[in-house]
C-alpha cells in the first residue's frame, strides 16, 4: 500500500498543472480547429477556409513577416545573450549585476515597445539627436524608421526584452560547468574556440534549444508588440487573425481560426524537430554504447 | 649537469593582490616524479596552473628543458594537466576522448585511431573503445583521462589530486599502477596532493608547501625523518614538537607500562591510551599526553586497554633541534 | 598590452550594457515630469506634474489599477498552487512518462495563446466566465504556468531533498517543513515566480480583451489609446505605472517574507 502511494505520488502532485495544460491547450486548440473546419453558417465540414487562406497573398505576406521577425529576433537574442553570458558570467554572480539583468524582465512588452518608439521613432530621441548634429532638417528625413514593413521596431523590442531572458536561462549552466575543463582542453592543445566547442556548447545545447523554441513560439504569435509597432500592411499573423475575428459579420471567423491553426502547426513542428534533434544527441550520450 | 625538465625560478603569482605563490624554486629532473604536498589552500593547485599557463605569473619564470615558457599560451606548452575529476567529454566515446589531443594536432583519423587503440591496450581498457564515459567507473574514467594525456607525448604531466575522488583502496592501487606506467614511459610528472602517504608512495622526491612557499624538498623518507622546519615537521612528519623548536619523530618512541624499567639517557612522557585499532595487522594506540597537551598515534607491541596509564620514551639523540638546522 | 585592450573592451561592453538597461528608465522618468517634450528637443524645456495629473484624472484609471493588481495577485496564487507541487515532483521524482509530462507542461507557451483564447471563448461564454475577472485570471495561467514550473523545478533541484528530510527526521510536520525549511531556501525562486507571473499578467492585452470581452478593464486595456496618442509625457507616466505596480508588489512580497522569517 505504501509502495503504491509512493508510486502515484508524483502523478498526484502533477495532476493539477497537467490538467490545466490539457484543458487549456487541448480544449482551446481543438475548439479553434473545429471552428476553422466548419462552415460559419451551416456548420458543415469544409476545408474551404484553408484553401482560401493558402491562395490569399495577404496571408502569405503576414506569414513571411511573422516568420522572419520571429526568426531574426530569436537568433539575435540567443547569440547576444550567449556572448554576454560567456564573457561576463563572473560578474553576474554578484547580486547587483543580476538585478540589472532582471530590470527588462520587469518591464511589460507593451511598455518596451513604447520605449522603442520613444528612442527610435521618427519623432524619437535619436531623430532629435540627428537634427542637433545637423544630419537631418526635417522629421521626415529621419533614416532609421522602425515602424516599417520589415518589423524593425518589433525585432528591437524583442531583443531588448529577450536578451536578459537568455542570460538568465544560460547562467545556471555556466555556473555548473566545471571550470577545469578549460585547463584540460588548453593543456591538450586547444584554444578558446575549442574550449567553447567541446566543453561549453554540449552543456549549453539543450538549454539553447529550449530557449530558442520558447522565444520563437512567443514572438511569432504575440500580439501586444506588433499592435503598437506594426504597420497596417502586412500585419503579423496574430493581428491578421484578430482583425478577421472581429470583422462585422462572423464570416471571417473560421479563417481567423485557420490563421492561428497554421501558426500553431508551424511552431509545434519546429519545436518537435528541434527537441527531437537535441533529445537524440542526449540519448546517444546516456545509452553508453 | 643536465638541464632539468622543469625548473621554476622565483615564481610568484598574485590573485587580486593576494600573494598565492611566494618565490617558488623547484626543479624536476627528466623521468622524475615529484610530489608537492601541503595542506589545502597552500597554493599547490595554483602552482600547477601557473606551470600549465592557466594563471598569469607576476614574477619569476618557468623553464621547460631550459626554454622559457613563462609567456607561452597553455595550448602551446608541451604540458598536460589532469584533475581530481576525470573530466572526460560526456558526448564523446572513450576512443574519441583519448584521441582528442591528436585531433587537435591535425593527425589523420586512421593514425589517430591506431595510436588510440594502442594506448587503450596500454591502459587495459581495450574493450571499452566505443563506450561513453558515464558508463565507466571512477577508476576507469581516470585511466582513460590518463591515456588522453599520455597520448600527446607531453614533456611533463601535471596531476592535481587525481585520486582524491576515489575510494581509499582503489586510490592506492590506481596510484601504484599509474606510477608504474609513468616509469615505463620515462615520463616526468609533478603531482599535487594533501595526502602525505600518497605522496610518499608515488614520488621520487617530495616538496612540502605551506602558505605559498616550498619549505623542503627531498626523498620522502629523508623529509619525514629529518624535517627542517616546524611547518614540515607538523605537516609532513609525525611526532612530538617541543617548545616549537625540538622535534622527535614517532619511530623513535616506544610505549611501556611501568616506569621501573626506565633507563638513563631517555626522555619520558606520561599519558594514557585514548583508543586503539588494528591496521595492516599492526596495533595502533591513540595516546593523549598529560603534560604537553599533544596527541600521538604510535604502533605498539604490548596490549593495553583504553584508559590505561602509559609512559612513552625516546632516546635523547633522537631529538632534532629545528632551529640549529636552520 | 593585450590584457589592457581586453580590459578596456570589457569595461566598454559593461558600460554599454548598464546604459542600455538603465537609460530607458531614466528617460521614462524624466519624460513623465516634462511639461512638454516635442521633436526636436533633446531634453524637455520645462518640468511639471502635468502628465501625472492627467493620468490620475483618467476616470477609469483607479479602477483599472485595482482590477489589474487583484487579477495579477490571483494569478500568482494560482501559479503557486499548481506550480509548487509540479516543480517538486519534476525535481525529486523519477516516474514513467516524465518526459511526456514535461512536454505537455511546456505546451501552453508553445501554442499561440491567441489560438487558445479564441478557441476557449465560446466555452467561457457558456460557462459564464467570459466578461468576468475569473475567466481572465484563469486564461492568464496559460502564458505564466510553464515559466513558473520551470523556475520552481530548478529551485527545488538546487536545494535538494536532504534538508527537508533532515527536518522531517527531527520531527517537523510537512507543513512546518515547508514553512521553516523549503520556503526560506526556495525564496529566490518564489520571488522570481511572483515577479514574472505578475508582469506577464499585467502585460496581457489580447487575452484580457478576448475573455474579458471589454468588461474587465485592466491597465493594458486603457494603455493603448495613450501610446497611439501624441502626448509623450502622459504615456511615459502611464508606462511607469506598470513598473511601479510591479515593484510595489515585489516590495510587499519581500516584507511578507522578512516578517515570516522573524516569527520563526
């Protein structure tokens, strides 16, 4: 009896959160999927909304913008975060430095988006500075507009917000890394790149993968930042979906759901590919042979 | 005279304004095994790291076969370092780990594997070629790490407490095995340990290091029996220190039960047995002295019980005057 | 020479980081006290409390502040109720299906929350939770719970089960163990969870708008009109409100912790 209790204990502890995850994600996506596959008036099964979606250039433009924005901001954040952590992790042992890194984490994404506007928009601080230096005479001459079709402002916002996130994810790995590995590799004849490649990267890889996936999934589907910094066309996928969802009649609702379903499918596909690869590496190590 | 393999001259290391190494002079001859022994925190690991090039040297120099390598990058020095943990790369197989240094030297794969297999045979691990490190025992891991170091044919191997994470029995047998390998290969080695028995077993000469300075270098038994300073006496030798100046090593003492047999020209101390045990077939007594507030561990032939009053005696000529020697 | 260059580089990079992280707060603060700040003025010409007066005269502000704080705190409580046992189980126990469960628990931040929100809206309406703060609190679990579980799991892994076992062996009840051993040791992680879930909760616009149906007015709801407006000082003051609210919560949390330590 005691043994049985021991054995089901972890499941009992996990039951509430797993239930929450399944109810929210399972129920939510299932309902959205069903709605995207049914005619909005008759309720009949149909794939017409997906067909319309895939032939609609508006959707493709949004998809491309979302995908490139998410990929770029994720890649830059991860690389920058990694470089900063690699060279400065000794400093972050001290609490005041760690607190500093926490600061952007305490700023909501929408406020961060506003900060980017404040600094980099056409009427922003940088623009005023350029005017002072005499490089521009009119606000309209400002060359670094961030509210553009490439989503520059969105990317900048995410980088400012996510680099600290990456640092906080990577710090524990660096603290746990045995610093004598460096002596082993260097005395065997390897330089610092070799130290990174052989000792640090294998330990970092799982966390880097996880962090990358979290950031990508978040940025491709987040609403708040592009709502402030986006342009009317092309819209990021979630904004496109939101717009169709609230259009006058309900005829675009299934299409709005379909947009989110495609986004969901894309992120999950990428996540499983990335996790799968990283898991295979880990299995290889722990199998022993 | 032949140039020494390793020669540290007036080596000094500071770490953020603290003097860690204080004018170290140390020479290791070709094919010699030297053990630096000292209490933890005495700077012995820093000495190894300075020789390997992992910490900047603030004064003095390191010569390898007469060549000044003080400013050479660690990866360019023909010196390898081993640690308490084996630090095998978890994502590489045993053979990949062993041939890692050869790969860095850009030696072709075929040749690497040939040398790797040869080395695996040498360290008696031939069956483990494609095994990942986590499946190996602690001793096996340390042997693979040893092979990984040896295969690059370094001029000098540095060992930082390589056995201290192993259990005591394995520690001794692996130590003797490694010493045998080093001697067969004619390898020069510098060990660092806080375990003086290990130091005596492994080394041709020991160097006693206390608070960043080397106090005495010599064959282990000499250093044990003729300590030249209080620090060496207290840390490396075993015996009784009197007035912080006179020293009697344990092997001069005998334990007796009654004072009637006491002869002249002998020093006698009163004490009682606090505990006893057997080790390697020999009885040992833990004796607490009444006067000197010292404790001694001595082997004894006669059988005493815990709590017995005893006398311990030593011939007068066994007393070493540490100050006079200095 | 080389080490000199390296050190200079390090100091430059550190300075850049400090400036990059701190400057936004300084500028926000300064901007909120500016009387007016227009292009191409580098600094405000004069200062006043105008912006703060405007913000606090917003008829919806006080209610929004209250609603946001209450929702945020409820989200924190729910996160702890669900996250503490989950993090503990993942840290200390090995069991069948662990990696499957780990993946399941990560799903809420992998699947777009907008998809989940849209999908759940009808159900929420049917259950009477839409247009109500209960629904909003529940939906805020989606973007917060995965982070909570991850942080708490790492926290539990860090301290290990040995201290708890020692306390149990000394005769402490499970609750006393949590109060006197686990909670103080886990506090850094607990604080991180509180801060993160609170910030994520108060930042939600689209989930709150969807499930709250425009009836649950939080700060994020009334922030947008200001951002698109041209009055910079007012927007800056409003932006600072978010941060002040978070810091106030953290200070409250810290003082609760200190007081509970004194009682022990």
